[in-house]
């Protein structure tokens, strides 16, 4: 399928292993004039690293959108919101100039673009201005429970996806009210998430998954994870349901 110009793409690259990348994602990666990725200052973006298996480094094609800050200021602080909002506005203007020059633009997204993705903030600003195609993908949580050999929902189980950034009491409430759970955004929140799982009586069912589907993948019962462990960016906890089995 020929790319229409100008056009934006949100390219879901999957959980990390390039073998799980869709045919459509590979097609757009190979043909887009510009490949955009989010990153921390001085680092290569996670999504750009995943794309290496399909497209090598090419400075002429690449646009790095460097976050003005990440964890330096709490996400609920007004300064954080102001800085990130300005960052997205400036990024959109930059990409619109590329589109006005007749170029096709692919924004690289680890996992699925519409699941806790930075791309959504660009999409919200672009969707009424230019045609945007979003390429869906396998999520990290899907790769995690599959590689862990842990079917996440049985029968009528209800699955809840919970950000680890929530306050402790909210974590406990959500965990107590669901049959199965996926806990995202661990990082420095891991001790709080551990405590909430313990309070909800779910520690024994919880499985810690780090870098799901990648070469460095690590899967261990949460109860076996050292208490002083630090969770990297690519990590989550799954709590499989125990619903109806036939």
C-alpha cells in the first residue's frame, strides 16, 4: 500500500521482541520519510531501539523528541504539567512543518500507541488537522502473561489495569475489587505496589515480569523478588485470575 503524503502514523512496535511486530508496522517503518521517537536527554529512545531490527540508524530520517524532564518533578506538580504541555505543543509544530514539506512521518511507540503512550498527546492535537493512521500492536502485558505461561482471565474474570503511580489506598481498593490485575508503571513505586498486593492478599498470585519478550527477559514470582529490588522502565506485575475452568 502506497503511503499518502503528507500523513502521520503512530507505529505500535509491540512489547520489545521485533518478531512480534506487525507486518503493517514494518511496512511503515521502512517507507516513512521521518521516524520520530521520544527519549530522555542524552539517551536513545526505547521505541527507536526496538525498531533497530527493521531500520538501522539514519540521521537523515530521525527526529528525536527529547522530554524536558522525566522524574525530576512529580507528575502531579503544576510545573511538570506546564513543561510537558509546552513540549507536546512544540513537538506538534515541528512535525507539522515536516508534513507541510510533503513528508510522511512515523512516530515510534513501544507497545500499543493508545495504551499509556506519549503518542496519544500528539494524536489529540493532530487528528483534526491532518490524516493520522494508528498502527495497533501487541502490548507489553500481553507478552508478559504469555511468556509467563499465566492465562490472565478465565470464564467471567474481570481484568483491571492499574498504574503503580496511584496512592496506596487506591491501589488496595482496585486490587480488592477485581479478579485479575496488571500493575504498570512500577519503577520507584515497586515497594508501594508490593505492600498493596500484600494488603489485598494477592502476593502469592503475583508474578513480576521484566523486559517481557526481550533477550533480557526475567520472570519470577513476586514473593521471590528481593525486597531491595529496583524495577526498570520495562517491568510490570501480573495477577492471573482464578475464574471458571472447563
